[in-house]
C-alpha cells in the first residue's frame, strides 16, 4: 500500500470509529510503530478539533449504531491530555499505543 491508500483507509476508520469525518488529504502521516507481537501501526494526525465536538460526534455515532441494532466498534472514547492519562485509565489497549502517546506528548 502507498501513503495515499493508507490515508484513505485511516480517514474511513476515523469516521467509522469516532463519527468524525475527515478527507484523507487532510491527514498527515506521523509515525509507524511495531508492537511487541509484531503488529504494525500506521498513525496519521488529523486537524485539531474542540473536545466537545469530538464527544458530540462520537455520541451521535453510538446513538445511530444502537438505533440500527448494530454493535458499535467502540463503546467509549477517552481524550488524553497527558501521558499519565493513559496509565490512569487502565484497561487493555494495543501494545504500540503507549510509545505513540509518549512520542506525541514529547513533541
């Protein structure tokens, strides 16, 4: 896959999982990661948006999926404001998330 194809996929996933629509051309390839299990993560940055808007879009997506008797891919969203927010949340997540969060807040 090339960067354009990955960007289109990332834009589609962003909309499907969060309710936030973003043209692929507005995403910026940011980093590639390899998890401890060998999985590869390709991260793109989207333009910044206000937290209330992100929460509103996600809530609307959940309501829409529930109304159609579909199980949403994600049932919660967390907005992290620091590296310690990830640790404080606990639970499971993809193994490459912690290094990505570290890199984001270090930049």
